[in-house]
């Protein structure tokens, strides 16, 4: 039996980074499915809203009763989860680089699956604080660690196709809701009875299923041996690819570079322009085409946006391998601004098809922004600490998660309160979004190659 050993010659613990080094003959194509096993699970977060209705009837069963939780109280569960996702990704990234993907993915499985079980207890005891702690905090930590865990590993296995590799995994996060939503509804219907809405039992089953899937992913993942490169591939010369470095920047040093903050703004502005639309898509299309779009058709629009969100994560990230990461973001900002400015025109002409197409393109680039940015960071800062740097950068997601919906909701409310008809209430908002994308274009234009003084020496790399 072949055993892994650490630098001191001792047998490496099963969950150590040394124990995950791939043996000769291992196929790198085994790593993306391992990453998907995690991302398809944690992508359930986008479908958590299917539990909101039943959770308002835990006591009343068929309808809300005195003592049942209102939606305003339940809304904090998802908000806490996303907040803790950002914190866990930001502060856990450095730890991830030290311990390796297997332990990090296993911890993510324990937190995410365990969060469901704690939440199930909260529903059973009707204690909202247990749902806040369970899904919100513990599950949110699992979300954050699980999101960043496979990224640096995929980039090291696919130096020739960084965008495609990360796109495959992060596509799973965008598509996880498409599995979770019908699964959740099916389980709740199965467990529903005269004394239960079926949520607690559903939480238990999903917690166990997600734990098993994520653990399988953690056991399957491997890291390449030191100095490994794909057969027949040679690193591109710096003269040919000025934006791709062969050196490495430490995670703490990356925070001292202007490039980190410019890319932070690039991601923040791209996500802000898309996430607000996702939060109000159904209402927006119905109000923009009063009487012409039914609630059922609006639900179909939301589903279509989810498909473009998922597909964009793979297609745009893969395309970035050919056109370059910086050029890909240029496309996002130019095409996105045009689509936003065009949307009110399509609405005014009652052209539903072009209106839908405009927002599908915007949402595809929203998803593409998430999947392209890890490769962008690897190009700029090297691969040694890209997982940790990516984790820190995801604070832009948390900030955009507040800014996007606030812009959409409050500007609309202000417009309606001042006599603007609902069909036109989004016009000012989409023009503001277009301006934000122009600002993002400028930030992306300012991104230059990282100065060599930030690069780690060979001795520093060996020491770390």
C-alpha cells in the first residue's frame, strides 16, 4: 500500500495536504466532478426561499397561526448565511491554502450538512435562533469554505484552461438551486401531515444527502505534485501574455497591491448590476408589461434567468481562456451597459422577447463574473495563494448583495411614491446600473501587471 509522507518523513495524516498529492497516472479530469459534488450542494442556498412559505405555518400547518414566524423574521436566515459565507471565505482562505482542499471540503460538508440538522431541531422546537445559528451561521460557514475550497486546486490542475476549470465548478453553484428547489418541494410534500409542514424532516434528509455528497467530493479531490504540468504544455512567455505571471504573490502582500482593489471593484460593480435584477425579476417583468405577462410567465422568466446564470458561468469563463480575462470583463461592461440602456426601450415598445433577451445576457455575465475572477486572480497573483486571495475578494459579493437590491428596491419605491407609474419605475435604476458598468470598465482598464517587488522569492515559497 502506497502511503503519503510529510516533509519530515513521517506518515501523513489522512486529511493532510500531503496525503492528497496525486499518484502517477491520476487523471486531472477527476477533480472537476469532485468540485461539482460540493458546489451543486451549496448552490442550494439560492433555493432557500422555497422553505419560507411553509416556515410561516409551522404551528398553523394550513395557514399562519398566532406564534408563527413572519417572513421578515425568516428573511434573516438567508441574509446571515450569505454574510457568513463572505466572512468564512475571507478569513478561511489562508487556512485553506495551508491544510489543503480535502480537509477544507470535509469541514465544509460538516458545517453545511450539520447546519441543516441544527435547523431541523429549531423547527421541531420552534426556536428561530436555532435556524439562525444552524443554517445562517454554521451552514453559512460551510457555504464560504465549500465555495473557495476547490478553486486553487482546479487552477493548479488546469494551468492551460484556468477559466474553463473554475467555470465548471462554479457553474454548479449557480445550478444547485435547480436541483434543490424541486427536491425540497417533493420532500416537504412527502413528509407533510396533519401535525407537520414537513420542513424539519426535509432538513434532516437534505442535511444527510448533502453531507454524503460533499464528503465524497472531499475524498476524491487530489492536488498535483510539485512542478507538475500537463503533458505537452509549456507556460506562456511573459512577453506573449503580459497579464499572466509565472511568479507568486503571498495573500497578505496581495492586499497591498492596487490590482487587488481594482479587481474587487470590477467584481463588485459587475455583481451589483446583476444581483438586484435577480432579486426582483418576477415583479419587474410583470410591472414593466402590465397585463401582458402573467405570474406564471414571470416564473418562467425567473427560471430562464437561472439557466443563463448557470450557463454563463461556464461559457464566459471558458471563453476567457481564449480572449483573456481583462478582455472578458470589457465585454461584460460594454455589452451589459448596452443591454441596460436598451431594456426600457424594449419595454416601451412592448417587445417582451427582446426585453427578456437583454436581461438573460446581463445575468449570464453576472454568473460569468463569478467564474472568471478566480482565473483573473491567478493570472495576476500566481497560483500559490489564489484560493485565499479569492476568498478575500468575495467580500465584494457580500457588499454587492446589499447594494444591488437596495438600488433596485429603494429607487423604485421613491419613483412610485413620486407619481411615476410602475411600468416606468425601473427606468432610472437601469440607467444607474449602466453608469456603474461604465465605472467598472474604467476600473478594469486600470488593472496592470503586478509589480515584481510584490513577488515571492524561491526561498519564501519554500518556507511557506
